[in-house]
C-alpha cells in the first residue's frame, strides 16, 4: 500500500511521528509512506490553499518533504508533484494535537488535508488526539492514538463507505483524552455542537502601544449532544465521523424552494 501523510501542526510535530508509525504498519513491508507536511504550524487554516502565491517545497529525507503551505497545499504537492508518477492508495492527516470534534472541525487544517484528498478521489482520513487532564500527564499524550490508530483505519478500509457521490465521503477520527488502556471502543458519531463555546479574540498591547488580537478558543470539555463526537470522546470512546465537502444544507432545500415559489 502507498500512503501519503500530512498534518497541520508542522513537519516536526510529535503527532506526525505517531502517524508515521501508524502508516508504516498499515503500508506493510512492501509498502511506501510518503510525508508532505507544512514547514511551519498551520493550525486553524481549515481547507485553505495558497492560490495567490507559490509554495516552496524541500526534500528533507527519503520520501519526506516540507512545504511552506497549508495541509491542503501539501496534499496537492503530494498528488501532483512528489507522487506524480503514481497516486497513493490512502491519504492520512494528523495526528492532530488536540481534538477536531464539534465546531473545531470547521477550522481544522487536519480536516482540510483529508478533505483535499477526498476531492481528488482518494480514500482519506483525518486523525486527532483529544487532550485533557487524564492524558496530558502521560509520558505520551498520544498514547490512545498510537495504540488504536491502526485498527481503526483498517476497520474503515474494510467497512467504510468511500466515494459514493461526487463529493466522496472522508472520515474524521478523534481519540479520547485518556490512556490507551482506558479506551472503551469505537463509536460512529455525527459532528456535535458545543453550546456557549466559541472562538473569540483577546486584545493585548505591545510595549510600543500597538494593539494585537490573539484568537482563543472556548472550553473543550463542554459535552455535545449525546451520541455526537465530543460527547462519545469524553465518555472514553473513539469517534468516527463520516464527512463530505458538500456544504449544501440539504435539509432545508425543499422548504426553501416552496417559499420562493
């Protein structure tokens, strides 16, 4: 199996090393794992592409490249330059430092990398490790992802639904904020919504008196509706969420048509 991996935390992020391990085991002895990851952290860039300026790319090692761009840029570079001679069987993005459940999914560069793979017809999965008091103190905060990542991806490859429409399905996997041994299992879960939790800005002033705004997130341990991604994560389960790049609100189309008629 040939696998392309990327992330949004950057080429030197510890979560990317975890993903390298996962991908290497999935690829098998005769397989290939190719890395094209951002040269610098790109958290929060979502599905951004560098449309108005070029992206510099550099080879760091065999099958390992760093690009000065977003995760979606990296997937584009992987598919159309680095691996131009043969496309991958699988695109993996992550393992993100922190969860990409609920509204976080809308901002996530990790999700954006997997989305770009899906738009090119590739089987694509984004992986994220929830952080919390029960795993932050571990020697390896990515312990749950490292221990369970391979089996989750294998199950998706065997049982998942792939490319059944113009905007093919890709998957977001969130590992719970606990030790590997405490993980209760896997749940298929829709994207949740954290009420009264939003991104905002925090103003600060530099010594010269100039005003700067820091973007900050809200509490990450606010439970979402029962059975949705963050809720099952906080209950100790791995969440698997099928996603599409289609942003149409299909549930209101018919009602809206009736109103306009």
